[in-house]
C-alpha cells in the first residue's frame, strides 16, 4: 500500500486533502499536531506541524520537528511508507512561549511538549539544590574531627600554594609523601587552589571531594539521559549517585580524592554514549578523562589501563586508526609518567599485598575470598565496610532497595550485550573488584573503580523498571515507601549516632587539643602521640615547611616511638589518644570527649578521644 492514514477515533476518511482534517472527523476545538512520515528519499526525517483552530484547514508546517516517539515507530516498521497522524490537542491556557522545537506562530501550550518538561525542570532544580546542600552543609563536622590523611592533604596543599613546596620542602612534586604513604597530585593541587584564597579548615580540606561528589551526581544523570533519553531515569540516577551511602559518605571525607576517579570514568562513558563514538572529538575527550583519572585515587593508577582495554574490546568492531590513538595516547602518557615516578606511585603496595605474608597459594586463596566479598551482599547491602572511616557501619554501601534495579540492569545489559556500553557495564562490574582483592582486607575506598559500572547497571535497571511502576500508582507509592524506609534511618543515624561512633576513628578533637595545649605550654614542648601523627599539628600551627624542623620551630614534637614519651621533661604537655598510656606521675589537664548515642536505640555515652597531660 503506497500510503495510508492512521485515524483518530471518530474519523471515516482514509486520505485527507493536504492541510485538511480527515473526512468525518469532528472539527477540532483546539490546536492539532500532525506528523507525516515518508519513505521517499533515503535518510529523510519525519516532518510535522501544527494546525490551528483559527480557520479550518490552516496548517503551519514546521519541518524542524523531530518527534522521538514517531521516529521510533517509523524506524521499527510500525507505520506504512507514507503516513500522516492527526492528533487533536485539547485547548489549554496559553503561556506565551513556543512549544520546544516548533519555531512557528501562534505559540501553543501542550502537556507533553511543555508541562512535563517544566515539571521535570522544577523537580530537577529542587534535586540539584538538595544535592549541593547535602554535600556542603556541616562538611567540617560530619564526619567528626579530621583524620591525619585528610590533614596531610590540607597542609601540603597550603604549602604548595604559599611556598611552592610540600611539607618536606620538595618543590612542586608530583606525588606527596605524608602519613607513611604518597598522595596523588589531583587532591593536593586542588587543595592548593582552594587555600590560595580560603583559610585551612576541615571544611575547606574536604571541599574537593564534596565538589567531586556533586559533579559525579550530575554526570551520572547526564549518562542516564544519554543512555535512555528518560527524564525519570536521569533524575533517579542523580539521586542514586548523590545519596547512596557509598557515594554520600566518600563525598564528605578527604582521605583521598576518591570520587574524582569515578567522576572521570563516568565522563569518559558519557562522551562515548548515544553515538558519541562516531566522533573523533568524543574519543579524545574520553582519553583525556581516563588519563586524568590516573592521578586521582590510588586504585585508578592500576585499573585505568584495564578500563582502556575494556573500552577497546567493547568497541573493537568500529575502533580504528585515529579514534584508537585518541583514547589510548593520553592513558599511555599517564602510565609513562607513573612509571617514571617510580616507587612514589606504588608506595605501600608490597606492604598491603595478600602475597606478602601467606605466599602465592595462601595469597591467591585470600584474593579469591576478598573478591567474593566485594561482590557479595554483606558488604554491598547489609553491613558495609568495617572501617568506620570508609563506611558508617549502619546498613551497607548501597541501600538494599538498589539491589532490584541492579539485578534488572544486569539482565538488561546481558540481553543488550551486543551494545558497547552494555558490554562495558558487564565487564567492568566483573573486573573492577579484582585489583582491590589483591590487597589485604576489604575496603570500600579501594573498590571505588566499580562505581561507574554500577551506575550503568542502575540506568539499565531503572529504564526497565519505570514503565512497570508507572502502570499502577500503587506500585510507585510502594517503591517510594521502601526507599524512604531504608534511607531515613541511615541519615538519622548519620546525624545523631555516627559522630559519636566514629569519633575515635577520625581523631575527633585532635585539632582543638593541640591548639589548646600549645597555648598552655608556657614555653615547654608539646609532645603529640604517634597515633595522631604530625599532620594535625601542621594544620593547626602552619609552620614554614622550608625550615629544617617546621614543628620544632613552633614547640611541637611528634613522637615516633614509645621512648619519646618516657623522655618527656617536667612541664611538657602530652597529647595522647585513648589507646596511649600516660607516664607515671603525669597530671591530666583536659580531655576531648564525644557525647552522644552510638546507635539510634542506644543511650548517650561519653567517649574519651584525646587526653592532654602535663609531665
């Protein structure tokens, strides 16, 4: 059949005259939308227009219209070779703006064209404000205190900004030695930018990861939009990447620039999604993002080359020549820089390796067990990381409700495994936890490299789940209730109980104790516990790093062995943790205590974190 008309209910005709309504149809009382599809001419796009009710048969053509639903019907063969659809639009209040995509007058209002996107924009703006506020409010006090790794980032950033050296006087290093390890350049140089015009406080020190968490949430929404073109999936992905415990908690600490790693990975996937792989510039952008990821958190230094291989394998049928060079060159250059840096890039790797103590057989057995834990429900949905600096210890790294879209997403990705992004999601989820498994113990921070692939699975899962939820309102209501039932207790615990429970883990009160002890010293030396480390004192007093003994210049001695405590002179002040034993004859001066419940159902307790004695 050469042509046909899909009729609106109530019509009797088969082929309307050009610009007229179907024969037998009622005269429209408002605007009408018509869409015409034709197979004449290869690659031609559907055209459309608006018929206004001002005079019968007056049709305004707007060839710029590209209706997504109609395009899908045409491409799937559900419409004949030449088809025109007449869709009467009910008259509603005009709002003085044109329907997006239709550049013709008079302006019209349409629930699908304007009302739904407007609601989405309003809800999206509210969600964006909520994401930003939740990552920045009380950033310096929740989690409590400032751990030595965080203080090391802050002080080295401050010294780079003001003196051009690290805390040991080395000029403009690539990796920064601090707290027995080497810190990546991304975090320290971001701190340098901030402390160039902001004071060195816990809030400022944690700001880079908070901003990375905010950017990651929006990048996840961007990825969801490019994959699904669904407003709902986009919004849900933003909320998932902002408020799932794994993302939320890491965005409020600065133990390392943990969230910069998945942020760069997600940006590389965004560049290649939705046909981006057809453009050379997209491959170059993806390569630059992957290369930059090598200088963020330590796990990225090892996994980024593996991710490059995964991407090359996923796009192996189309990736050739200049495109391959565009994505591979930045990563290869970054790896060369890491190799030149030598031991600084792989510090502590031998100390935390599973093979260091148990040999090859025992280490391999432990690595397999760790891998199963990384993929298991106990870590992901039930208990989380046992280290209270990496997880709160309340619920898992992800809400248990995330298991449903993750499973559906894995099934959908498997069914769509011929698509490159689906292959990347599956392979990345399986391979990413392998590298952290070769380090002793299970750590949520080491496994941050898996987060982008979980976001991909969530996008596929929600794309499959949302139509089922929308079919009945009761399903949506139950789903929202389940999410609130698991999320509300977590955030109540985070605000009320976690600060007390994690006070010792984050050395809460260490900054205040050192500053107060320094004021009370009266010319005597202040000895700081080895368990606290020198970083808190450096952040407190900001000595000149170019001096041979920066801390000594301000009357501070960082103890490195128990013998230092015994050698303290009468009148010296001792800043000790709860695990340290003061020498005989010492007098307690003051203590830093955390007051509050350690669980939502527990009673208020007093937790001694720091004690200051006079020798």
